[in-house]
């Protein structure tokens, strides 16, 4: 098994976009819900978005209409397309499979 590995974070101006990727092994990815979570300094980790193995999606109210989660089953990779970014989106973003397998996180910083 390969733990999820996030990539794609960085520094972006408010209003900009980033796409995060989460790659893992097939055994972890294939039949599990993939989720994105984030944690800002001083805050608890919070849910951002999730996608089931069948493709059903769910979003936190704070990101609805701006973020899109997707998955590529051939590549065992989940994505989080983030548009219209705001400074309050600044956080470390974590990928999780079935809330059991967690990545190390990738930093997203949105400047005003």
C-alpha cells in the first residue's frame, strides 16, 4: 500500500486558481471515498470535499461553487480544482482515503 501523496500547493493571489493532486496505490484508491481536508494555523482540521468510488461528491458550504473534486480511476489519483481562491482558503490541505489513509499535506497560501 502507498500512502496518499499530495501535490500542487503553492502561493497564489486572491482570485487565482490551483489544482491539487492526490496519488495513491490502487488498493487504497479503488473502492474508497477520497476526501480533501484542510487545517489553518490555530484551527482544527476541517472537511473540504469528498468523492465516492461511484463519483458522488460533497462539499463544505465555504467552497461550494468554487472548488471541484474529481477522481481518475485509471491513475489512482484524486484532484481538487480550486478557483476564485480567497485568503481564508490558506491552509495545509490533506488528502484522505476512507478517513484511514492520510497524506502529509500540501501548503496553499492565498495572498490578498
